[in-house]
C-alpha cells in the first residue's frame, strides 16, 4: 500500500501530535512503514507492505542535500536554507482566489510552521530553515537551497557527491561556468 497522506512518513508518534496536530490512530504501523525515497530506502521498499510517499518539498530537498551530507561536505553548524516554490496545483483543489493562477505572484506561506520542515530535517538528520512559496505557474516545484560547505571543499567534490548518487541534477555541468566560479 502506498500512503500519500503523510501519516506514516516519520516513525515517531509524538511527531504527529506536535507537527500534524493529531494523535496517530495506528502507531503499531509506524514501525512497518518504509519511507518512499527510493534513492536511499530502496532495499526497505522491496520488502515493505506500507510505503509512506514523501512530500514534494521533502523529496526535492533531500535529493539535493542528502548526497552532500552523506559525503560529509556540509558545515551543518549553519543550517541549510531551503526556499521552495510550487505551482498553484500544490495548494490543493479547493477553488480560492489565493490559489488562482492569475491572482498569485509569489507568496510565502506556512513560514516556520509548514509540516514538511520537520519531515525534511528528520530524514536528513540535520536542521534546516524552510520557506515554502506559492508561485504563479500551474504545476511543478523549484527549490533554491543555500548551504555552507566545510572549509576546503571543492566544486569537484560537490559534483562527485551528486554524481555518485546519480541525482537528477539538471545541467549540473553547465553551472561550472565563469559566473559560477565568481
């Protein structure tokens, strides 16, 4: 079973009371649930009967940051800053002026309270600053993530860490231009 609700993404009963505002009705299933980020949890997914599908923002953030954390390249004393923008379809199906493609410019929401922040931090094993935005496009997601590298880390090491995990980084090599090096 694939759970899209978010009710099994973290194996901790207290998490749901604190961040989702409900007492978990099936705490015995939390230990059975496998987090569905296939790039890191692939072996668990093969055997799982319950797969908790990660949120869209957490997926994008983890795919970008986890390879760098695993390679021990980040200075986590300075929390990564994740500015994420989703299209209006990410705001749900409810008809509202605030969700109208024509009415939205760029609007932050859930600042310091968005439920995906603790999901991201839990699965990265690192604190993050997360600010979600609603953008004026119909669907999709864009995350700009700023983080501090440890002293002496080179762009080659960063590229290697991302390539080792075969991350879907679009045009990574294109970033290695003169403008990037400035």
